């Protein structure tokens, strides 16, 4: 077994580890700005997983929308709300241990179930490119596409109404 | 290629981390961050199943795109609410926002 | 001619062949992957170093000065001297800075700047990876720069930095939208995101810029690119006369140099993308393909520097008005004009899509007539 | 038509760029260490002490007026005494601290003996901060010819005035040679 196959086989586990540690960081660190940075890295890791799964278009969308737009919104919210000096405020509540137990229980149950299921796997893995997604979006899925556009517009207007000051 | 189960387990772990964050964070923005993690875990499942299983290959990707858009909407509206709350209450710690009316 | 055109491709093949004669196969594959990476990693910083020199020389000549001419002939060693100066400077970290963010930002900001080189086609067969989502990859990766700029601004814990970061985020998010939308006509016509295929769709001198939609798209894309690189006249994030240096006020020495490097590499890659999308990439008669690409790219870079020597900085409300009230609607009109172009025949399509663009432009000018800058007459000056 | 103002501005800078290579008048920059602008006669910077003929024969009589008038007090003068302890009309130490001197030229104006003048010297940078910038008498001394060279107008005017004064004095000495003891002329110690 040479290096290339090793990389191809186990490279994704490094991405997994990177993503999970960034995600853990983003839910545990005290400084909320560092949490947002951790989320940015976790999202990039997820985009990496998408690239490995040959969903290039979605990986690009993930980076463009999540890292480029949603993260900016989050960071803006951090900046608009928290005072610059109060990085040391205790940012987690008293339910840390119950929450941990609950999460681990969820992981245990789901993993046990996943082990039992037999998936209906394809013989050959397929990957589809952006052109195909575009055709599908304009063809059979045009209604959900339109609805999501309307929802987006409504949400934008609603956001402006909520965030506008009352003056 | 790695087995499908590993990817799904990874998604479960990411979801559990998100859940843990949602339950423990006091900071509203922290909760939003955790929710984004959970949404991403769901998205990974969509992509993985669209690549591995016999379901139609486009559906997973198309709905993953929809989910990303919805996540963006959720973030935008959520953060607008955060800013509005902060303007009125001068705090964004969930345990301090405890009145129903102001 | 054919030899010269493919000289770098042959060079890479020769190196791989040489390596293949005595190394195991997997190492050869890794080497063949590494060659473009090493090439880019060398090309990027060297380009950046000499862009600083070119910029200083050009600005100096515009202002009737001489520019740097002490270190080496015509100041050609000036970038090296600057590098030595940067390396030996003290690395100052503010006491109250967010140490992690302050340390990470300059390192992280170089990564997207280098990554986007991967999808720029430098010449025929000269592209690091031909992703089938090439342009989208470029746009996505360059969008992450915003976060790192903001990390730097936040980590410095300085009012000027934070103001610069705020401005930067507002500006880059605003200009991202017309930036992406003005690239859409090219996708509509070529039906692909791949940069290599987009270049192949513009053979010879049939560049997209010669069509009505191409011309408008080129202008919008180029202006938004200038704004994305934080260059004058859109350099509000680092406006020296207002907020010192914006987000990199608190950086010194090599960290500052990294910010500078990222900025200049962004200038190069954005110009390269404009060339790829609208100016036919490496297509052109007589000269080897990579020379054509470099000529076009450097012309655009020089135009950016020319802008810097000419225009004053715009105000923040003018900046936002320009993006949201003018560029965004115009790029939407441009998409319509592209659709018309696609479905009509040869002489008619030029006429009608040109008409749509002109009408759209005039209409937008009419709608925006109140936010246009007034002509000022200085009576007592 | 919109947009042409932008092009007009760019045309202006382009003209500047191109003409900077061809039109000599545009490039006003002087490559300083190699080529220099001619020094203006009335340029004044940093004082020097003047002597006639040999360095022993300096005009300064150590009267201390310049040191008293100097606004930042950068001049320090110590009078010289002979073997009998009798004060001589010449300075033993005459120091100017360049770190303090502000090149105002008041010393030149107040000197009644035309002994101190402002120089054209401006390349006074040194590698040290203390002794290197402390100008002693030896470093300050410059011949009268140098003064004539750098400020010919002033030099001829002052020489003329001095000559007239001498003649007046000589005439006074001739008129009453026995009643008063002639003081030696100030420039000859």
C-alpha cells in the first residue's frame, strides 16, 4: 500500500477530525468570537467533506454562503452586542453535565441504529455536476425553488422590519 | 472509498456537538452557532446518501442547497431578533431575558 | 512557436519524466502535483514584490517624481530591501489584543489569496487544477478573505482597526453581489463554471468584451474586483487619511508584509479572473498563450494603479449607493441582455441587447440622478 | 454624458505619466547627493567663527554677548588668561552644542566685533549624539575668505564698514595722540 492510496483512504478521517475538533472548540470556548472562528473552520471542514464526496458545487456553495455570508452575520452580531472587554464572562449555563449525558446518549442510540440498518447501496458511485443540478432545479424542482425564493424575500423584509430601530 | 456508515457516524457526532452547544450556551449567538452545526450535520447526510444509496442522485444535492438557503434565512432572522433584543434589554444572555413582555 | 507556447508544460513533463526514472510511482505522482504548487508559491510572492515596485514607480511618475531608484538599477532590488526591513522589524502586539486572533489573521489571509491561483489558466494547458466549478471556487474562496480581515480588526482591539474591519465587511459583502451577478452572463453563454472551458469559448480575438453584455459585464466585474481588493478609489477599509491603516493598523514587520502580500496577490488573481472571463484569457494571435495572459493581466493591474493615481477616495454612502443602486440593477439588466443575445441571430442580437443595456443604463442614471455627485464650482478657491 | 469626467481625470494623470519621461520641466526632483541645487547666498544655517589670516588671529574677544543672547543657551565661552592671570581678549573655549542650537542667527546680529556668522553648512549629521555634535572652537573656526566665498554681498558690506570704522579710529588717534591711550584694535587681540 503506497502513500497515495493511504491518502485517498484515510485523508477524509483527517478532515473529520479537523471538523469535529473545530466544532467542539466552537461550542466550548468562553470567548464568543473564538467560537465563531471555530465555526468557520468547522464549516470549511464540512465543505472539504463535500468535496471528497464529489459534491463540488455544494462545497463551493457551502463556502460562499456559510463562510462568506452567515459567518459575517454572526460576527457582526457578536460585535454589535457584546462589549469589547467582556471576553471572560461565563458563557455556558449550569446544564453542562445533563446536556453532555443527553448528547452522548443520542450518539449511542443513533450509532446503534445505524449499525443495524442495511442501506440500499449503489453498485457504482455517481457524482453529478453543477449543470445537472441546474437542469433539475429548473425542471422538476422548480416549485420548491420558487417557494424558497419567496421565503428568502419575505425573510429579508422581515429581518429589516425587526432590526430597524423604532424611530 | 470510505463506508457510508462512517460518514453517517461523523454527521451524528457533529449533530451531537451542536446539540450540546445549544443546550449549554448562555449567549444567543453561541446558540445560533450550535444550530448551524446541527444543520450542517443534516446536510452531510443528504450528500452522503445521494452519493451512496439508490435514491435519485440530484435530490440530495438540491435539497442540501435549499437547506443552506434556509440556514442563511434562519441566521439572518435570528440575528435580527438578537439585535432587537439587545437594543431593548441590553443583554443577550438567555437566562437574563426572562420577562415575557416589555 | 508551438514549443514556446508549451514551454512550461514541457518543462513539467520533463521533470516528471526525470523523476520517474529513479523514483517510485507514487512519489512521481506527488511530485507532479507539487510542481504547480511550488510554481504558484514562488510566482505569487515574487509577483507581489514586484507589483509593489511597479506601483511605486507608476504613482511616482504620475506625480512627476522619480520613485525608488537607489537599490539596484532602476530600484529593481528595492523589494528585497523592503523584505529585509520587514523581517528585521520588531513584532509589536498590543497589550489588550486578542492574542490568538491577532496572530492567526495575517497567516490565514494569505491562504485564500494563494488558493485562488489554482483555477487561473495561465496559458494553454497551464492550469493547476481544472475544477468544473472553477469560477465558483474562486468566488467562494475569495469571499472568505472578509472573515480574516475582520479577525485582524477584532483581534487588534483598536478603534481604528475595528472601524476599518466594519467598513471592509460592509464593502466586501456589498460588492460580492454584483461581482457574482456580473459573472453570470459568461456562465449563461458558455454553460460551464470551468475557467479552462470559458477561455476556450473565446477563440482568437472573439473575446466576450466585444459584445454589449460583455462590455458592461467587464466594467461591472472589474470595478467590483477593484472594490474587493480594497484598492483606491474604494479603499475605505484602509483609508490612510481617516483611519490610519484600517484593519492592519496594529500590525508591524512580517505580519504587515503578509497583509500586503495578500492584497497584491488578490489584485493579480482578480485581474487574472477578469481576463479569463471577459478578455479571452490566454487567447490571442502571434504570441505564446502565457505571454498573452500576462500582458492582459498586467494591463488591468496597471489600470488599477492608474485609478489609484487619479481618483480621490469615495465616501461611504457613495460607495454603498454605487453598489446597491447602480451596479446591482445594471448587472441584472445585463443578464437580461445576455439572454436576448443568446436567443437572437447575428446582427439583430447585437442591436437589441445593446439597446437593452443602453436603456437600462440611462434608466438607472435617471433613477439615481439625486445621488449623483454634483459638479462643484469653487468660487473663492 | 456620464462617465466622461472619469476619463478626463485619467487623461490628465496619463499625460503626467508620459510627459514625466520626456518633458524636463516636469521633473523637479534633484538627485541630491550626486547633484545639488546651487546654494542661495542668503541661506543661513549654523554659526561659525571667523578669523583673519591665521587661526590665531580670530576676531572673537570672548565678550560673552552671544552666549547671553542665545535663546536656547547653546554657546558656552571661557576667556583665556595669560601666565600672570591677566585676562586676554580671546576665548579659551568656545563651544556650540548643535543638539541645542536652533539656527536663529541672533548671535550673528548681536556680535559687536563681527566675529560670528551664519554658515551654509547643512550636512551636519553624525554617528554619535554627544561629543560628535559638540562643536568646539577648532571646528568652528573658518577663514575670512570662506565667508567671502559663501556670502559675498554681506562680506563686502561688512568689510567696508570695518574699514570705515578703522579709518575713523585712526583719524581720532591722530587728532589726539597724547591725551588718551589708544586701545588696540579689537581684531588684533
